[in-house]
C-alpha cells in the first residue's frame, strides 16, 4: 500500500472490493489542488465506482490526472460535470476556503459531494453547507484520510466499538507533518488554508468523535504558533487543543510541521485511545527505529500485551459504504451530523486558539 511522501501526495491503494457493477455508480473529480484527490479516487474506484469526468482550470494538473486515470474524460467546464445526470458524486480537493461553496453547488445540482479535508475555513461556510445539504437532501462527505485510509485506524475502530478496552476515557492524537518544498502560495495564507487546527487538526477532531462516541464537545484550551517560518508570517507550524466531550470523555490534539529529514516517512502519526479496561496505541505510518512499515497497532488489556501489524489485512470499508450510502440514502460510512460536528469543532478550536509566538 502506498503511503504519503510529503503530505501533498497521498494515494493509498488497497485490495479492490467492489460493491457495485461497472457503471452503476458514476463519479467525477474536480479541482485538483491537493494530491489527496488521488486517494479519494483510488478508494472509490476500488469500491467499484466508475470515474467518468475530470475538471481543473490548470491543464498541467489535468494532464497528470489523466496519466494516472487514462479512462477519464476531460470536462470543458465544471458546469459540464454538474449538467451530467449520470454523475452521482463529485470528488474534489480545492483550495480549502473554496471547498464549501463548491460543495453547495454540487448538492444544489442534485449530486453528493466528497471533499478533501478540511471541509471549511469559516463557520459561515459550515452553516451554509448544513442548510443546503438539508434542503437538497444531498451528502457533504469529507476525506478524513488519517482514519479512513489507514488500516490500523480501521482495526482500532472495530476493537474499540467491540468493547476491547472498555469505556473510552480519552483520545490523544498526534499529527506531525513534513513541510517539504514546492507548496503552493495558498498553503501559507491564513484566509485560504484556515489555520493549523482547522486544516490538519480536522483529522484529529474527527477521530476523537469516532472513537469516543461523543456527539459534541467543548474546546477547553487551544493554542497555535509559528516557531520556524518567519518568512511566511500567516503560516502556523504548531497547534494544540483540548476538548471535553458531552459524554465525559476528553481529547488532546497536537499537530505540527516539524517532521525532521531523518524520519523515513512524512510524519510519525500516532493515536492513543485510553479505556477503562485497557488502551490502544496506533503507529500509523512508521514504527520508528524498528519497522518502516506502518499500520502498527498495540493493545494492552487484562490478558497482556499484543502487537498487530494489520497492513494489507483490513482494507478500507469506508469507500464501499459511501457508494452504497449514496445509492440507498443510508449512513453506513459516516453520518452527516458527524461530518459537520467534526468540522465545527476544528473551526471553534482554531477561533479559540491563543497565539504562542509573536
């Protein structure tokens, strides 16, 4: 399975597990601003979805996309995709501040929407998407890749919800990333990327809700800073936040752009889930100084200590569930309330964040 190399190129590949026949679920890809679009498309195609269209204003991005998916047709405009009644869903990875408005256009055209994270950069965008989703009865789904496209994270969900560690007490999420080179200008503009807790922090808040079972939470502490990138003053290279869930659980999140060159992958993403009868640790992308392969799961309970390497064993059920949800109007993959609440929490944490650096 392919892993991230730098945070802009993310295209995991799993075992194809089609839930529909070819042509039964047609989708399009548009606004190829972030490399996550390849992971979004791979997951849908492996679930049996048929990729018909691609659109982006940049011909170089379209050319690269067509090299990966030669079967796709190039749309002359985004409107051409929206006008095609065969298209059931549009996958997109636009500049973050544009994702909400694009999603509303998609839903108003009678199609479901699958955007890269973070789904919004303002609470106003979230409110409008909530309204349009409700009125159009369409889905606004989000590619929270650090849970949905990581096999040990999928396995952890099975264990936690199966009662393996008792009642969840706390979820601790660490999301370090490597800044790398070649980032587009918008990446460093606060209005466009939303801030570090809004952006890469969105993964962590979604995971907290999923594993803890909380349906709402209060931000009790949040902070951000720019410690090492003075030449881009609107950029935040560090962020942290704490939440208190409506079910009494707690959450601590730390995200940063300080992955050193010596690490063998883009970031040492980890998650610790503490329960009343044990705990689980995920070492998602690497087990440093031990194993360069990710998907390492550690479980400690009354019976002892277990280490599971689940790479290639669990798969990515979200994508097949999403396809069936769109066809059958169900919520197997993820509820709409869950999506919007995760987005709301990352926006509120960002707004509440104390600035740690000048």
